[in-house]
């Protein structure tokens, strides 16, 4: 049986949901929008920043909760698994 060769395309695909760059941009925009909306409503948010788990209060005070042990999630490598 032949080994499968995975070809990673560098150009834009016609369907935006098949394009990794577009998906990463959607995910980034959605998470930033959600964080902004929660802070505007006065709700603190917890997220990962530079390898640390941080809590940001509505007055934009950032508190480091702990250092993350796991590697950050990489959507491109996850979607390009063969």
C-alpha cells in the first residue's frame, strides 16, 4: 500500500472553511470579541497569554494565575494532521 503524501496548500482555498488561515483568523476574532464583550459587561475573563493563565478584570487589571504546563494549541498543526 502506498504511503499517503500530505500536501499543504499555501494559497487561499475557495471555501473559507477549508482554508486554515481563514479558520485561524475566525477563531482569533471570535475569542477577542468575546473577551471584549465580557469585559464591557463587567465580567472578568480568564485566558492564556504568553504561556501563563491570566485573569483580566473589567478595569483591565491582569493577574497571573499560574504558568501553563501544556504547549499552546496550534490550530494549523491540528488541522494538518495526516
